């Protein structure tokens, strides 16, 4: 794959967005969402002993402790994950680059692993993702805060849940400090290092926008039909 014309810069924060090709569902079951969260923890380490799928096979055969699947998270990180939202046909991530080329290496690793997994599971061929992942530089703290709200409201905008906290596959619960049995790592999301807002204030900030963002989403779908 050719390199980007403008490399992503260390210490900068980016909104990363990727979607499936032709609207193909990339997540069909809870286990597939959870596996992606595991991938995000595993490939955020700067070094891995082998691929995640190889460790899965060893774990299934009980040849290793399943906790080793997440071990690399304790090594030097590639990125800080400020927010995420996994959707049936697309993904949003807000990442700060920690290591050189960290965002590209991290994102390519998780997307490649998920593509191979889905293609094998559903006996399909060809690319899963629509081209290269997209990135937008987050230049201000205000924009960062509003961006987290936008991605956390994706599930309500698409009528997947009534309340954003009912969607198990985003970082919204971490922002509200709601216990979450889905997330594989308590420290998967590092938002508190960059966003200073009380959970109750953030909840109100997000809820104030639910209806409006849902209406915008509906208008967008209607104009595209």
C-alpha cells in the first residue's frame, strides 16, 4: 500500500474514519465487536509476539493463558485512544499519535485482522474496507469535545438504540464512568488526559444534541435517496 502524501504527525490528534465497501456489515454479532476491541488493545502495543489470530488459536487449544491476548497493551503504545464508536458498517476513532507512524500501523493492523477474520468466517473474498482510512486533524480542544459527542451519538442517530449509553461498543460509558463488562481494558480509552469535563456535565452536553443530530442524519439519508 502506498504511503500517504502527508504523514500523520506525532503528538497530534486525528479523527480516523473507515467504512465497509458497498455497505457490507462488518459487525454482525456482539462477539465481533468485542474482538475488535481486543484488537485495539492488542495492536496498540509497539511489539507483538505474533498475530492476534495466532494467539486466538493457541488460546482455543488452551496452550496459553487468554490474558496473553492483551499483554502487548503494557508495552510502549502507538497511540492514545481518546474515543471510539464501532458501528455495523463503519468505525470512528479519535487517536493521538504517540510513536512514529503509530496511527497508520495501529489502524492498518486492526483493519487487516478484522478483514481476514470476517472473510474467513463468512467465506467471502475481496476487500472489506472502502479504500484507505480517512483522517482529519483535530486542531482545537473545542472541536475535540464536539467531535466526541458526534461519534458517541452515531448509534442513536442510526436508530440502533434510544440512548447512547445503551450502545456497548463506544467509549461513551467510559466518559460517564459507567461500569462496562464489554471493554477488554479499563485503560483502553485515555480521554481523561485530554478532556476535562465532569461525567454529569458531559452526559448533559451529549443528551442536549440527541434529537438534533438524529434529525440531521434523517435529512442526510433523504437527500441521498
